[in-house]
């Protein structure tokens, strides 16, 4: 049996060819004699495909897993498993609408391949020549239905998985609801109108969609060369840099050469301003990294941020605070208008500001700062062991667990560490306090809050990922005045001003609590131009795997 004769080999090849398909795989062709037979045969073919999908771990013939098998089965349980998208060999008007929507899925921040774009295009072309193929009609029907269900869900909730922070309790797309949406779309013959109703209504989402179109108009058909991060030939690099800026329209060489120093510097500044890089006119490491990103990379970044908008509730409160971490910005929104805007400082990549939802409850004037133990052990205790006067220099008190202030000289600091530290370090109030003059509190498991700072010069930095996790607010006084503006007592604003002038330690409890959302948006539309922010925590990179063609 070591060798097989040519005859045996031929018989094996014929046997394999005769099978034509794997066990359980649906038939790829079944030609009926009369188009009127299709409505009888197509449901059988659909049932065969559903059986194949159920036995193939939910994967369809193009290896893409169905969106939700139970929803697909529920749809075809209606009307005895009849085809949804055709009748008597004629496609429903909704087919063209669905195919067109899939073809421009990237306008919505979606991925064409997730909706069986390739197989549907091929099947649609084949049906023009062979309308009697029941297997082809069934294949296209199941693909279209799965594409519709997936797109309805993803337009509403997004592509990336939901989590405990972004969990939305205000709407549910059950199998029944999804089937109802499909039925409505088929009856109207217009898929786009029904599916677009699933999108968020937030102005920021609509603006970002508009921004994607504007970016496509400006850069969509362009491609540019990449620049080396390390180079030895300065003149050659200047030529490459000039060509790259010329390709994206940032450099105007009218009347000057490609390597003219002043013109190049001006072009680099224009690029840096557009992409939120400190505009020093120098093509440093960060600037080169951004110059090397292609248009499709920026569009993917925008798509990821559309997805983040879909994680918010269907409707936002009338008033709320929004902190955008990568933009280093806080906005107080009321009826769609920004009432307060402020630069903020957020956590470093190692001590990140968390994404969260909460409610502002109060603010404190001239607060104490209870130093987190993570900072005590990592930064302060080694310094104190070297010189106990470090405590006085940093305006720190030592407080025992009974709340009593303890003399630093009475503590044996050499015996203290992570396993034994029966004290709290508290920074006294005043202008030298790290929290500054005001602290804004909201409930959260991360022990973070908004506050002023005693190092206000840092707000002039372009990269403001500098804190231990809390959010420092430049316009803290404007924020406080807004918070008291809804207080029924008309003189409360004057009272707060008096407390500030007298440097009184006070706590003001909000009469109307204000929701706060700390979010991570690295792309938005501002002043009719797309704005992109650095992915300081690498969150975009983490989500990219969900936006690849499967």
C-alpha cells in the first residue's frame, strides 16, 4: 500500500469532484424550469443554509460569522421561511438600497466586508444572467438579511463590544425588534431611511459624520510618500519633506524652491496646526509620525470615534459636563450649547484618567488633599526617609487613623512601608495646595475628581497628560459660578465670591446635580475642519482590531 496506481488516484479524484461540497454545505446551484417555482424552492434552500450555519459555529459561506443566529432564525420563522428580498425571481426594491448602503458603509464608520460586500456583489451580478437559480436567490437572501441585522445593531450600539461604562439601558435591539425593522424596510423598499433612524442623534456624532465627508473631499483620493525617522542627508530629507507637504497641499512652492527654509517652516507649521501638534515649524519625531499617516488611517481614527458616540445613551441630559481626555478639554453643555469651556490636565499614560459616568454633587473651597497611598509609597515616603523636612516643604500634615495631627518627628519613618503605614498624609489648604483653591466632587470607584491646581503654568502645554489621574481645570472659577447659577438663592454667587476672598474653607452642595461624562474622543469636527488628537493612552490602537475586514 506504499504506492497507489494511477488508476486508483484517478478514481479518488473523481470521487472528490463528485462530492462537490463538504458534508452539510448548502448546494451552490439549483435551476428551476419556471420562475414561478422559485417561491417554493427558495425557502428550502434558505432552510438548508440556516442548518449549515447552525452546524458551522455560526459561520457563513464567506467565513464571516452571522451577527446573531437567533435573530436570523427568527426572521425566517415568519411566513414559513419565505424569501425576504425577492418574489418570483424579482428583487425587492430594498435590495438596491441595501447594496448601495453597504457600498458606502465607511461613510458611517462601518466596515464593508462585515456585511458580505464581496459575495453580495458577485451574487447580484450572477442573478442578472441566471434568474432561475434558486440556490443563488437563497444565498443572496440570507446574506442580505444578516447584513441588515448587523448594520442595524452596529449603527445603534457600535462595532466594538459594550462594557460596564458604556452600557446603555435606554434601548434594546431584541430579535423581535430587529425583525420588525427589517419588515419595515422591506415594505418601504428603502433600507437607508430605516437604518439611519438607528443612529445617535447627538450633535457631536452628526458633526463627525460631516467631518468624514469633508476629509474625504480634501484628502480621500490622495496618497503620499513616507518620511524616514532617521536620516543623515539633511538636504535629501528636506526635499522629501517638501514633496510630502506638497502632496497634501500644505506647501505652496510658487516662486520658491522645494527646499526653501522659510517656506518649509511655514508649511510644517500649517500641518502641525491642523493636526494639533505644537507649531514650532520643525519636523521632529512626532510630526514625522503624523506626516506618515495615510488618509485611510485618519478615516479609521474617525470611524473609531463614531463608534464611541454610539456607546452613549440615546439621549443626553439637558445639562451635563463632558471631559474629552485626548483633547484636554472640558465643556459644560446646556440645551446643546457650550456654556463653559476650559483647558484641562489629565492623567499620564501610566496614571490614566478613567472613562466614566457620574453626577457632580458638590465643590469644596480651599480643600485639603489626602494624598493617595500609591503616591505616598512611590514618590513621597522615599523622600521623607531621606529628610523629614520634605513634609514641611510640601505643606503636608501627618494624620493618624483617629484624625489626630501627629508630629513628623515622633514617627519612626524607617519602619514604615507598603505593609505598614498607619497614617494619612494630608496637604493643608491654601494656594500651595496641589488641589488649588477648589475641588469638584462626584461619586466614582477611582477616587478621581476635578480640581484647580497650584501649577497653572502647565495649562500652556500642548500635551497636558501630566496628572496622577484627576482632572485639573483651568477655568475652575467659571465652572463654579455656572454650578451655582441654578441655585434658587439669588445671592449665592456673591456668597461664593466672599468665601473666596476670605479664603474660607467651605463646601457647596449642588441644588441640581449635574451628570458628568469623562470620555475619550480622538477626532471631532471643529469650525468646519476635522480635528485629530493624539491617542495618548493607545485606546484607538486597542479598538482597531474590530475594524478590520474579517
